[in-house]
C-alpha cells in the first residue's frame, strides 16, 4: 500500500459498468473491463496505476458485475458499487461517496493512463479546488467526444462541433460533497458538468497525461495487442 500523504489525492474511482457494445462479440462472454491488453486486463492497468499513490480505490460495476467484482477484489480495491441499470453519474448522489468532501480522481476502465498525480493535485489546489476539474488530452482524429472551450481554465462550453486543442479524456477530479450541494441529482455526467459550469465550478487542467490510450472498439484492442507483441 502506498504511503498516504495528507496533501494528496486519497480517493479514486474507476467506472467499469458499461455494456461494451462496440467490443462485441468479445463482450458477449466477458465484460469490457476484463478484456486483456499486453497480458493484463484493462481495469488492472488502471488499478496498478492508481495503487502507486492512492490507497482508497473504488469501482463501479454493472454488466457482468460479479466477474468484475471478483477480479478487482483480488487486487485490493476498497469499495465496489453496483450501478447496474443506472447512468454514469448515479453513484455521485446515491452511494456513501456523496459525503466525501475531498478530491476524488475519476478514471474509466477503457483508458490506459500515465499521469503525474502530484502535479495534478497541486494544480487542483491552485485553481481553488473546484467542484469538478477535467483533465484534457490532445484531440485524436476519428475519436468521438467533447472539445473543451474555456476562459483561463474555467470551462465555458463542451462541444462536439467546435474544435479546440483540448479534448475530454474521461479523467477528472470531483468533490462529491460539493457536487451534491451545487447540482440536482442526475444519472448523467453531462448534467453534472452543465450544472457545475452554470455555477462557475467546472474547470480544466493545464496538465496532460504523459500517456493516454482509449480502447473503445475490438479493432483498437486487437491493434494494440499486435503492437505490444
């Protein structure tokens, strides 16, 4: 277990509840988080990255959740939340994490990430600990998602039609307690972001991941596995 720092991010969650439709037929038999790349499951890449610095690792599960839960318990995660049939933001308002008045790092199970968490925490504090801080990446051609428009790091718009040099990565820091105070309960992260934006509490980081790979389709998974041989 990593040394716990008072001035650091001490909680993280990996969202791993999705159906993985674009990775069919593989996901007919296994959930997307258990797809393997370079000899390890997608979700274990995220857990191993987090365990270097964060002790409290939480997971959301849904589709074939028992398989994901059994796999992640063996790797020492702190908490597993069953969000089957719920939206991607449901857990913020309906689990014990709603009472967490501290920064919580959010990852998705389908990203391979390397990121300096000490620098990220420092920037989060310098930006006055907003309710939500998005960590961007450079836009990738052919990858659908949201461009970030901002004014001195305060996000003013998320758009799929106004290209910028910042792109939502799925990595973010939220303060769940602040989010619950600022926003109305929802199951959709777009609603969370819009409410936070309306309250001038949605920011974006200047820090980019040193590595960020999105695995969204079976072709992408196969290509990466071929490259890693």
